């Protein structure tokens, strides 16, 4: 066989293998498994005899200082890689609002209202638990208000095979609105300084990116620099940089071009980008982010017991488990009952309860707010870590129990329908 033939076969084999891997990474169960595996690995490492090496690795600073991007690896993962995930989320949400179920304002109103209630009630629970405790504990009122969308979607993907797709849309809408509100809280109540100049300058590359994608330009050498410039300026402004990912995702057109032929024919640009970027998001960005975010040093059984006796940790746990559940489910029920907003006809209230419990997975943004409120090297900061970890794990287990039961119910319904189809034909 000639060398050229061998090279051709090798190239074809490599391309086929790459295609199989990317197709596998588009499955949410695979991405969820990678995320949870990375989180468990980080948690074990951070609590082992080699925990100092994990912390040193996470705090390793890289990047150009001239652009104020000399950041630790942990920050790069949270602010940089996670922006890729939020870009995909932005694409999905815009598709739902433009061409999906959320075109109906009465349906979109419910998850948005649920996000607001799901932030207000946990803050109230934390405040009530810490009233009169002193030591500035009330400064951490916002810690249990945030839902970690990456972990929540991963849990839903692992336990879900037959749950309605509307449930995932509800969760995504709720979680993204939740994150945007959390970023607003950070900017107003916890940010030391907010620089408006880079924030205004970020509108320039964002506008150019929007013009380019609206004209169906797909060239990476045009779009990628504009996206990076937008992200850099948003990061420099003091606003959480993942917001840039959402804004860039919202800029991409969903509907197909009406012109026939040419590069504009075929799937919409949002669908094209999502197909290309999802494997990077689920296979690289989110697992790496989880690895750096989940490495919480508990401090052994004595440290765990001491933390769980502190009102800060108790307020966080109560806010994540009780506050999130009551806030999300209660607000959704009240808005559906007393307004014209309606729950998707494919969903049941037990499904909403499962999502409400899932909203109690706080983790990343909760840890970030805890760091801003108390500092992670302080005793209170350590108690925040334990509270967030305990509350998030408990919420995930409770949500998985409810959603797995609902998944079995939907599986049984699907099985009955498939059995009845031959009878219907006869």
C-alpha cells in the first residue's frame, strides 16, 4: 500500500473517531457523568494528604498582566471556560423564546417568576436563622440564593430518560435568570468597584458580533476575536464574565434565512453553533470548571461538626434545601393560580417539585458570594464551604429521588402507549 493511501486511511479513521467522540459528548448523560466525576475527584484530592498540591495548582496564576488577565487557573475555569457553557445556554434559550414553547409569554412567565421567588425565600431563610447571631453573619444573606446551572443540568441529565423536554427548558430558564440576578446582586452588594468604561466599551465588539452573525457570517477568525474582546471587557468591568457568554448566545439568529441556496440555506446559525460547540462545553469546559470548583477542604469530622453548628452553615443549608424548594415551587404555583400564566401541559406539579429541589444545588456562585462576604480563608468562610457542600449534595439527592420516580412514571406511560399502538392500527 502506498504511503499516500495509508495517510488517507489514517485521516479518515481519525476523522471518524473524532466524529464518534463529539457525538458522544453531545449526550447530556455523558457530559453529566464527566462533570460529576471531575467534581468527586477534586473533592477527594482536596481532602487528602496532598490537598496543598491541589490548592497550589488551582491558585497557579497564568495570563497577560497587561490586559488584567493574570488569573488563577480556578478563575480561568469559572470565568472563562464557563462562559462557553453559558454561550450554549444562551443559544438554547433564545431558540426556545423565538421558536419554541417559551414563545408564549404565559409559559415563560412561570420559570422567570420561579427564579425570583427562588432567590427571595432562601435569602429570607438565611436572614431569619442568623438574626442576632452577630459577627457580621447577615452579610452572607445572598449565599443560598444562586442555583448552579451546570451541576443542576448534569443531575437532571443523569436521572432523566423519559421526563418531558419542557422540564429541562423550565430548569434552564430558571437557572439562567437566577444566575443573571445573582450577578446583579454581586455587582450591587458585594463588588468593591464596578468600572463602567470597559462595560460600555464591551458594547462595541458585542454589536459587531451581532451584526456579523445576523449576516450569517460563520468565519471563526472574525467571530472569535469579537467574542474574546467582549468577554475581556466584561471581565474587566467587574461584572461576572459569564454574562458575556449569555449575551453573545442571545445575539445569534435562530430562524433560518428565507433566501434559497448559498451558505444561508439549511439549519439556523444558532443550531449550527450549538452543534459545533456543545462537545467542547460538555466534554471540556464544564468538567474542568467542576474540577476547580468542587475542591472544598472539609477539615475532617471535627471540622464538619464545628461547621454544622454554626448559624451561617445552617442558614446556607436551610436556604438551599427549604428556601429554594418553597421559593421556586410556591411562586410557580401562586403565579399559575392567580395570573394567566400557565404550566406547560406536558408537566405535572410533582415535576416542578423535583426542579425546585434541584434548584437547591448552589455550589459555584454560592461559594463565590461566600468568598466575597467573608473570605474563604476565614473561619466563617470555611463554614460557608461546608454549608454549601452539604446543602447542595442533600438537594441533589432529594431531587434525584423525586425525578427518578417521575421518570419511572413517564416510562410506564410511554410503554403503555407503545403497546396500544398496534391495537389502534387494527
